[in-house]
C-alpha cells in the first residue's frame, strides 16, 4: 500500500499525536531520499519495533558546505514513496525547505567537541546542520524511537549527544551497515561514481578488512595498523584516503592501542565524491 505523503509540520504533528493517543508507538527513520537497501533496513527495523513508521525524506541544505553537492543531490520522491510502500512504511514526511527553515531562520545547534573532528574537520558546519535538522525533525515527528545507520558513525555519536544534552524524549536505535555484494557500503552518492571509480572504491572496505585481519592476529599498535590500512589504497590511484581513524567505540576519541571495542573509520576521496565507511573491531581474547 502507498504510504501517505505529508508535507507540513502541522499535519505531521497531528498525525503522530493521534496515533500516540490511540496507544501506538511511533518510529522515525530520517533520510535524504534516493533510497537504497541501507535506508530500507532502517525502515524494516522500525517496522519490526513500532506500530507506526514515519520516514522523512528531506535534503537538508544546512548540512552541505559551499561547493558540496546540495543542488545536484539525487531526488526522486515518487520512487522513494513506492519503495517505502513496499516495505510497509505508513507515512512519508517530505517537507519543503521553507517548512523546515521558516524565512529568517538562524538557529543552529552546536553539539560541541564531537562535531569538530574527523568528518566535522573535513566538512565544517556539517554536524551543526545535522543536529539542527534532527532536532527539527523530532519536533515535527515526536517519535518514540528514531533509527539511524552505523554507516555514518560520527553522525550517530552526534545524534546521541544531541538527544542526551537537550533531554529529548526519544530512543536512538543504530542499525548495521548494509553493503553491496563486493563490500562497498551502500550510499546514495555511489550513483555519482563512474564504472572505474566504483571498482576502485572497493579499496575503502578492503582497507578496513585488512586492519580487522591484523587485529584478529593480535596486532594492537595503531601506527602499524594505520600503515597497513592505508596500503590498501596503493593500487587504486583514483581513491585518495583522507583519514583512517581508530576510535573508542561510541566516541570520537582516538586510541593508540587496540585494547577494547574500537571503531575503525575511514574517509576517502574519489574525484569530488567522498566515501566513508567504518568497522567495529575487538581485540582477540587472550
Ligand atoms: P542519508 O539519506 O544518507 O542521510 O541516510 C539516512 C540514514 O540512512 C542515515 O541514518 C544513514 O546512516 C543510513 N544509511 C545510509 N546508508 C546506509 C547503509 N549502507 N547501511 C545502513 N544505513 C545506512
């Protein structure tokens, strides 16, 4: 069945209020559309845990920097709504920019230190845009649970911090990364890659896999692991690594030795496209 498409904040709030008054739990999966199986995995999870599932489709201008791909970001609401209908979503919230950013809007949310490193350093202002739109989406769709992908690891840290610091009454659920058969994490931006770039993009998950292998063999020194991970890019000249970070799981704080659950996060540039990926690793039991 086709989901209902709602465009205004008022209508969205009214729908959620009615569902909640009827005793239903509400799940929200925020997306920027151009949906693929990664997004749809969030919808499936929400469907299995909530009575009512709302998916927002909104290309958020404030999380794009100058010179980034806001204008050409892929948009296909009709196809997104069709896919969401197949997966049993109840409502698509697809506001226009003025509905989310009323004329004269100036408020931005600064979540502090977790927003300024790694992705935040490469994309200044990005996480202020993310935090601001997530707060607005939760104001429009006051859900019991909100679903995010681990693919955007630092975003999950930022969103958890936002929810904790602003005392927002929502449970954040983080879902596993969905990958293509060759290991590349699904992303709406993969559509920009040429055939050759797409093939070379495999260096991104390969670098994480090589690090994971060494950790399983007992290597714990991050300098050694980083060198090995970066070596995976030696044969793919069109893929240039930006960072390979080793972070305490759940945080963005770097570690020098692998002594507990660690997130290995990578960003690489393929022409003007950035690919990000990550893997959670644990040292072998002694
Ligand atoms: P986006 O439309 O890129 O803003 O993504 C919307 C949500 O889908 C975010 O929470 C992403 O982390 C999640 N997502 C995107 N790609 C994937 C993927 N390959 N696997 C799991 N979740 C994903």
